C-alpha cells in the first residue's frame, strides 16, 4: 500500500469533479479524501495498491465530462493512511 497527494488544476470546481473523483476512488478500493482548494484547484489524498493509484491518477487527468484539467501534480503523501471507511469529501481548504 502506498499513498499519493494529487493537486489538480484547471476548470475543476463547479463541475462535479470532487464527487466523480470520490466515486471513482471508491470503485477502485482506495481510501482517502478529496477537497476544493481556495485557489480553484482540487486536492486529493489517496491510499491503496499501486495499480489502483495508477488508475486514479490516469482518471484525474481527464475528470468528469465538464472538467478541463490543465495539470495534475502527483506527490508522495506524508499524511498517515486514513482508517478504512468511505472515501471522504472534505470542506474547502
């Protein structure tokens, strides 16, 4: 199990990006969270097997149909893995 932090930029707020990301992450069996950032980006912390992480990163570059993703930065996560449970949508930071 590994963990990644994603910073997604572009037209990613107001288009259902967080909800679609959460649904996709849940379908892939990932733990973690997603939230809007005050600067207009979306941030996510995802924890799980390598193949699921690769799949969510690939999906993040496209997002839902109304999104226009310009850039996805992928960083190693420093936060401890969350407890098992539903993937969370957090408040804007």
